[in-house]
């Protein structure tokens, strides 16, 4: 998947204005709306009201998802692939994977998704808003959620264990990118005006999407905040908090992350 991480971005103030009023992720509100329990379940988990989609989702998640051993692996390979917008070839799925609205996801060929991962496309409008490219690995315990906009991960990427991608204003990851474990990407920030009610009720604002270029290496425990663009070939040191754009082939580290070198 191509990204334009080497192209200039609008000025920071312009970006923030463009993403000034994303809606807060209203999970409780959605589950509290009128309608029967089955209808809410289909909308929140399956992403479809068709009986066929519901039965396939139930059969796959109840029978295959928790099943250990070779039988579970084979059943997940056969059944999980049928849940997505288009059937991936050769995809592999670990145990206890949680899927929400898989019909709004596009999973590439020969993708591997490890045990206990959570993939949630409830905020996506179509399968083009949640993409995992060919031959990409999502390691154990990682969370990928589209609250709004999109999440697109390129081909031949390696995503370490216990990473979290929280798409509010969009997240894009270029091909051949390596991301170590326990990293966090995206999100937004709560409004904090005094006298405007509880902060949890004031909604979010964001500085824009997170865009990570091609052939990037991100160390363990890195936090990349909203509105940041990391250029092609860059390296981010372990434990860094990235609050500003990183140039192509740059090396940054620290809290907040600062330039410490350049690839040559």
C-alpha cells in the first residue's frame, strides 16, 4: 500500500482545524438505542442484519475461535476467511480472536493474525476503511479499532504484540514497516473547557491522521500521537513519544521524540 508520507503536510493549525470536531465514540449510546437485543448484537458485532451473516459469524466465533490444536487452526482458516468483505487466500488466524463488523474489513492474502487479537471496524463505512495488506503479521494481543475514518496497514508489515491502533482521524501504515511490541497509534484528545460539563461528555478533537511511511522501523513501547507523519525509511527509538513529524530516513528518540541522527 502506498502512502504519501514524504509529501508536505498542511500547516499544523490547518490540520487541527480540519479535524476539530470528530464525534466521540458512543459505544454505550449505540447499545442503549431502541431495538431488540438481537438487532443490537447484529449491528454492533456482525455489522449486518442478514440471517446468513449472523449464522456464519456465530458458527465461526463460537465453534472455531476458542478451539485449540490443529482442528481449531484448520476450522478458523476455513471459516474466518468467509466473514470478511472479500475472502483472503492463505490467511491464518490464532485462537480467541475478537472480530466486530468483519464485513467492513479487507484482509490480504497470507496475512497472519495471532492469538487474542481484537479487530473492530464498527466506525468504518466500508471495507476500504479497514485494510490489512498481503503477508502482514499482527502479533498476539494487538488491538485494531476504527472509531472513525480509516485504518489501512500495508503489505509485508510486522506488527508486534500488544500494539494498539485507535483510528479517530485515520491511520495509514506503509509497506515493509516494522513495529515492535506495546506501541500505540492515533486517538484524539478530550475537550477540557471548564463549565462545559464533564470532560467525557465534551467530545474529542484531533490534529489529523497518523501517517507512517514505507520501510519504517518503530521500536518497542513507542507512542505516536494524532496528526503525526513519519517519513519513508525513518527509525523511531524504543519508548519514544512522537508528537511532531519525522522526516524521511530520520532517526528520532526521546520524550518527546527529537532527531538524533539520519540513515546514510
